[in-house]
C-alpha cells in the first residue's frame, strides 16, 4: 500500500519494445542503424557531467530548438539553465500543452518538416507513440546509470524521466476553513463545490494520469460525479493557482505541488492536501528528436538534463520545482523528497496509453466540447 | 502598322502589373481555403494525407455539438444587438445633437477597436469576475454579498464583444446619418409635424436600411470573434465555434476534421450574411460610396445636453478608461485586488515583462512584422485597388470577390487552412516569420484594399484622364499625378495595416513558430501560463505601442479630412 | 490642306454595357474650325467627344485625325489616348491640387521632355494669353472656378496640340462669367487657329462660338450646319424647337395655292399660311416652323393680304427687353415675341402677320 509502484516494464513490455525496434518507422531510422548508434563514441566530460555528444560540434551548431509542455515561464526557465552553462548555444522554444504540442510535431513531421531538436512531454502515452513512430533519436547518455529502469524508455536511449510533477488537492484558506477542507480525493465530490472547483483541460498529461488513476481506485462513477460539479478547466497550473489565490475558485482538484510552493512563497492564501490514498503524478519525459537540425546540441541537452547539475536546475528553479527521479538526487527545496509522497502511477503504461481516446471523449464531454 | 504597334506597348505594362498582382492575391486567398475545405470533407483516416475518402460525415458530426452552435449564435446575436444600440445611440448623439465635445468623442469612439478585444477581455475579466473582480470587491465592501456582475456569462461576453468589436457599428451608422439630406426632415417640419413625428416618420425609415446593413455586417464579424470568448468563456466552459476549434486541435490526436467542418460552416454563414449585406447597402459593390456628404441639422437638446454628455463619458469610461486603468492598477500589484495593502505594490512585473525573453522578442517581432506588412501591403493592395476600381481590365469583378473573401472567414479558421497549406509548401516558410507575413497580408486584404480604394475613388477620374490627354504614359501619370494625390491616404492605410498586424491574434496564435513569436498571442500565452498581473503588464506594453501608432494616425487623417478651399 | 478635314468621325457606335449611347454618328471638322456638338443631356455628345479623345472605347466605326486612323473597328486599330496628340479641357477643370499653377500648365511640356528654359517661356506666354501670369506660383487648389478654367485652358494649348477638345468647359461657371468666357475662348481659338471640337448643351454658347454645329438627339445626328443655317432652316421639329423657340403649324399642303418659291398650308380650321420650301419636298401633310420673334403683332391691319390674320390676345408675359404674347389663332394658340411696347390688354383683337420667308417647311 505504502510504497511507490514500480513502473512496469513487464515481459510483455519488453517484447513490445523489441518489435518496436524491428518496425520500420515511417520516418527515420531503419533497424540496423538503431543498433549502430549510441555505441561508438566514448564519453567526454564537460563541466561536471559526462556526455557522448561532440561538444565542439554542438557549439558550432549554435542553436537548440526545444518543444515543451511547460508554461511560458517554466519553458523559459529550462532554457535559461541550459544557456547559462552553454552560452554559445542559442535556445528557442515552442510551448504548448502536451496534446497540442504532440499534434504539432506529428503534423510537421508528416509534412517533411524536421525543425525540432528536443521534446519534453508531460505524458508517457504520446512518448510511447513517438518512440513507436521512430520520432525519437536513439541516444544512450552516459548519465543513464543514474536512473532506474522504470524511469527510462525501453530500451534505453529514447527518453527519460526528467522529473515528476506530483499533484494533490489545494484550496483557498479564506474560502474554506481547515475543518471543511477535503482530506481525500473522495471529498472532492461534495455538492458544495459546484461551480467553484477547477481542473485541467484534456490536453494535459497530468489530467489524463489523474483520470486513469482515480478511476482505477474508485471506479467509473467517480468522474461522473465529478462532472456534476461543473468544474472550470485550464491549461496550466499557474492559471489554476492564480484563480485559487484570488478566490475565483475555492479549490482545485489537481493542485500541483510545485505550483503550491511557488504561490505560497508569494503570500497567497492557499493550502495543500496530500490525499492519503496517494497523490497522482505524471512523469515529465525528455528525449532528443530524430532528424534534428542540431543533433549534437540535442544530445548535449539530453546529457545536461540528465546530469546532476541539470536535475538540480529542474528541482530548484521556482517555475519548475520538479521532483527528480535521479537515484542520487537531493531533496526538493522544501526538504521533501519525492519518495516521501505516495504516488499513484499507472501499473501498465501501455494499457494506460490505450485509454487515451476514452479519456478525451469523457473529459471533453464533461467540459462541453 | 505604327498605329497597331502603338497599341501593344504601354498597355502591356498595365496588364502585367494588374494580372500579376491579381494572381498573387488569388494564390494567397484560395490556396488555404482549398486546404480548409479538403480537411472538412475528409472522412478517411485523419493521420493520412492526402485524404483517402471524402464525404459529409464531418458536417453530420456537428450535430453532436448543438450547445456550441447555440452559444455562438446567442453570443453573436446579443453582441450585435448591443453594438447596434450603442452605435445608434452614440451616432445620434454625436451627429445630431449639440452635445459639447462632439469631435473629441468621435475620435474616442474608435479607440476600443485599437485597444484590441483581448485587452478588453483581460481588463473586464479583472473587473467583473464574480469573486475576484474589482467591481464585485467594491460591491462587497459596501456590505452587500455575492456579486453584482458576472462577466463570464454569455451576456458578459457579448457586452465586451460589443464594446470592443462593435465600434464599427458606430462608424457605419454615423456615416449613414451624415449622408442623409437634412432638407427631407425640414420639409416634414415645415408642413407642421412635431420633432418626434418627424423622427419616426421621416428620419427612422431613411436610416433603417443603413442600420440594418450595419447590423448584418457586425453580426458576421461577431461570429468570428475569438479573443473575448477565449478569455471570458473558456474558464466557464462556455465555448463558441472559434474557441472550440482552438481547443479541439490542441489535443492529441487533434480533431482536425470536425474542426474544419465547424470552420467551413461558420464561413458559410458569414459568407451569406456578407452577401446579404452587400446587396442591401451597396447594391453589389464594396466601393466606398462617395456621394456628397451633407451636414445634418444639429438639434438643440437644451437641458438634455448634459445628460447625453454623461452618456458619452460613460461609454468612454467603460470602453477605454476603465480597462486601461484596471490593467495599470493590476500591473503594479503582486496579487491584484481592489483594495491592496501597502506591501502589495511592486514594479517586479515590469522587470519580469521586460526580461522575459519571450516578451521582448515577441514585441520586436511584432514591430518588424508590422513594418513589413504595412509596407508590402500598401504596394500590393494599392495595385489591387487600382486594378479593381480604376483599370478597365476584364475580370476585375472576380478579383474583388477574391480579395474580399477573407472577410467572410474567421481569422482562426483561415489560419487553420493556412497551417496545412503552407506546411506542405516546398519552400520551408512554415514556422517562420515569412509565414506570418503571408498570413497577415492575406487576412488584411479586405481592410487594405477597401481603405485605399476609398481614397482612390475620391480622386476624380478626370485628374488622371487629363494627364493622359497631356500625353503622359501610365507610368508617368501614376508617378506624377496619382501617387502624390494618394499619398495621404496611403499613409493612413500604412498605419492601419501596422496597427492591425500588431494587434492580430487569431491567425498568429496558430501559425507562430519557435523563432516567430508575436506580441498578442504572447499575451494570451502569458494569461495561460503566468500570473494575471504579469499578463496585465504585457498587455499595457502592447497598448502603448499601438497607442503611439494611433496618435500618428489621428494626426495624419486630421490633415487629410480638412475641408479643401472652395 | 484647306479641303482635307482634320477630324473625321464615321459611323461611330458606342455602348455602355448593353445600352447604346451613340448609334451611328458621322461628322467632319475642318482645320482651324470649331465644331460644336449640341444637344440635351443624354444625347451622346460627351461620349462622342471622349471617344475622339480615346477615353471611351467605341464598338464600331472609325475616327481619323489628320487623315490617320486613331480608331478603326474594321482594321482593329485603337491608339491610346496619350498617343493621339490631342488636348482636352474638362468640365471639372481637372486642375491638379498638389501642383502650382505653373506646374499644372507645364505638365504637357514635361511629358514631351522640353528643355527647362523653353518650358518657362511657353508657360509664361500661355498664362499671359489667359491673363493668369500673376498666379504662376500660386497653389492650384487656391483658385476660384473661373481662374481654374483659365489655367486649364492654358495647360491645354501650351504644347501646341493640333486639336483641342472641350467638354462643357463653361457649364460650372455663373451666367455672367460664362458670357464673358465665351467670347474669350472664341478669340483665343481664332488666334491660335487650333481645330476645336466643342460639346455643350447651352444653345447661346453654341450659336456664339461655333463655325458649325452638329445637333444630336438620342445618339444620332439631327442636323449639321452653320449656326445661321440651323437657326433659319431647321430640318425637324426637334431642331426647330431646340434652337430658339418656334411655333409649329401643321396642315394640309395646298399645291394649288403655291406661287413661285412659296408653298401654301391650310390648317384644319381653314387658315392659310404661305411659307418657304427651302429645297425640301412637301408631302400631303406638312409642318411650318415659325420663330416666335417673326410673328408680328399690330393694332391695325398691315399692308398686303398674304399671311395676315386677325387674332385675339390671350395673355401677355412681361420679360423686360421683350414681351411674350399668347394669341389665339383659329383653333391654335401661338406665341409671339415682341419688343418692349405698350402693354396690350388680354382679350384685345389685333392683327398678326408673318413674312412667308420666315415660315420654314420642316423635313419629314
């Protein structure tokens, strides 16, 4: 009950991954290349981490194009971290919620456009899909040993978990007293919250995870009851907490811990509840993109992100505050460690991914789309 | 033989310019529309391009979204009614009564348009949110409970739409009032009819066709409105077609086909409305009517003057002063509230806005794009205006239709088609500033051509014909007679295009790429992803830029419309 | 040279969309002559002029300037306006407001790349001729109507075109100015000896200025001739009435009563009038045109008995220099114009007579 569920790379998963490798994806690498890449170079040290990228070449390329699901400040924050360490590489980014971001990159690639170097998603489902389609570059970083298998793609080298975004419940302390506040997920279904509760839009990876996880826990009826509350849906956690802080909403059903920390530090009257049944969390996955315009810079970024210094940046930047899954990661700025939370991950990521159309249909329907 | 040779030379220069520019316009407009229609009729696997099967299923699927269609109609209708009532009232007050300060108010009436509906929506969101809205906070401070206005309702949305997108109703109705021959009313009064009776029996019937035309035009515009519904409607789960399309294509997998079907349906309705409008008002042509402008009789309303003055002030307050002040107020607070504590004030939002890479580069991009769009635009649209309204080349009528086409398509929907169209284009302009430039030039065709045509038509044909009779070739007389006379109008058109491209949202939000961010979508992004105080700051900065351009515009056009001697 | 016409228009047809504006018009203009196209609005005169200028596209016919065709439907020739070497004065003057008076007049010379010194000289002398020399540096938009008209004129002839076209140039001026400008224009045209094609709807203007007049109606030519010919010998009722007021007297031809050049008409109520055939053939039913000014009214029976009748005065209309007398002649009412005289009371019985040479037989 108490421990973190291990991400499942079951025998089935391994077999599937194997077939993925053998498939000729509609873009990019044929099977033999997959094996050839990532094995030849010996790692070099740059700053304080190891990389298989050709650092000089990366600096020559001089650019990195990053697609990210984070809000503006968060994405800019990530780029700022990389740029500080590698000022010769100009960064530029596109940010959109995971669903939109993924649509965009697929549309571009299907039209023969390959403008992206690295992509960060907040949902494993599109990551699997992208891997299947051969969208990721196969690149095994020398930083890989610092991660558990659960937090890496199968096989290694396509994407990794750059952080975890845990979420619980958050409420406005002026509007709701501590006594009335919800203690567990089920308390969300109180009719008193009707029209006063917020959640995220269907393009959000975290929202998908929450839907899946709580459905598994409490059955189909949970979300149908939730729909009766007529929740307000938003794109980003900042919007959710902005409204919470101002009192436009009394509580939010999907309060992300990083956002809570940020707003609390600004003096907002918000409080966080970590439901005993478990917090939902989505992995935030980063991977280099196949046929990138700046391949060495892409690899360098992956190594940087995986490294201790990159992870420290992700953990401490106020716009990010991710929980790191690196085995040697320090606690989060608040002193809390990721393992202190009980996190509800899907047990079977593939089954989870397959539920996506059902989620979209139900969630959109709930919102009136 | 010499006579025949004389036929060939100069005419072909004209024809070349004319048909060349017509071809460019046709490609710009029709190429994306083709892709839009293709997507709407695509019933095959959405991931496979080109489409495998065509059919009407997507339109059938629209019936699963009755609420969205209803919402769109409700909001558009309500907004149109409000806009026309306000427009009529203000037009009456400013054109027919002796309220003091009329000229100033007339100028102020167009300001809300330049402030952009996005800014209006953001400001009114801060003013009228049921919980955190300033007006409601003030209301509660008086001891009452609950809220006095809720801006997130359909009527709230319609209200903001009417305020910021409806000022065109005022312009059109005022024009109708100014073109009315006052002697018609005088005849009625000489016969002995009272002022009220005159207004009901003479004035109103004369004005109604014009008002009706304005209503239809405004309704068509409201159907395609995006920014207000996005900011005020989406939080409350209230979707209209444009915001629904925006959400539907943001997911994975994106609901391209049904979105395209929605877009095409919206386009069809707008097209029909604009067609009706054309028939009613202009008898078939978009050319600005250049008839004599009468000076309508100004009624002395005595004591009512100050009441009406108050009405005008109220309007300016609601549409200009209050929103701008609200944003300014919010931008200097950490967490915006109506009654901030002393420690709530900060300038950090401005720091953040300036240092935010996205914001500063977006602003820079917008300025560059504004210059480029305006400069290329006046050449392209000037040639098109000449081609359609002045040359006698065959096919001019068809070109006019094509040029006015984008008016009938909501920006977002058009951008949707452009996204696909230019994605597959062999030259890689997708995701670059070039794409935005092309998009702007396309969607601003109606605006630019109409403005320049209006100026062009005011130039009496005989001025150019006389140059011809003096022996000047087309090039010579265009350079020495037409262009200098057009110049003030061209400057005005340049400024209009500049402002329009800086404030553009619907197309930009879909077509931006990593290196081509622009300011108005950046404000929306900010609203999504940062605190509203920072968003307010960005919005203010954008407003400053537009305001500066507007001031220049006012100064230039004031010189333009000065009465000529004799 | 003297015999070769300068402008020739042959069977010109012009349509506005489906509506025929000019339905087959032909005329010629001799070198140095002023030919006026005269007619009511909508008769096609301006359209014809603009076609000669090259600003309208005819549907059929031919136009030749100096013998060379500038438009020919048969030979598919259409020389653009700027290449025809003509010049035009517009009804609205078409003065360019963004240029000075000097620049306006100099325009045609600049087009022809004349040297700067020559331009100055020619512009000044042209402005002298229209008495606008002092205004040379003035902004063109600051001139009055009459002044603009003069500048337009100077601009039109400064580059010595072979032909001048005038599109109702005086109709925007007030009556007094119009009368003065008429004479000035006439003098100028004579002095320069330029062939002129002039369009107007004003009868007095046409009569005063033209060498020959073409009367047009509904896209067709009604009559061509000198002012005198048209005035004295109108060919049709329309021309008769358009060129000065005329009484139309209808009746049966009485060949038995005709003597010499005179032919006799008998009205329905038995009155007999003698008039001139003027080379026209008389049918069974004929119409005489008698100008109001040629009907003479007197208290006593004038000498002679041809064309003398007793009439009753119905009313008198005082017009200052003259009076109009409405008289009852048998079953018909006629109008006589008499010089200022003692007022004649309505109901008076007086005598009316007309010189037979003044009663003109109209063509069919």
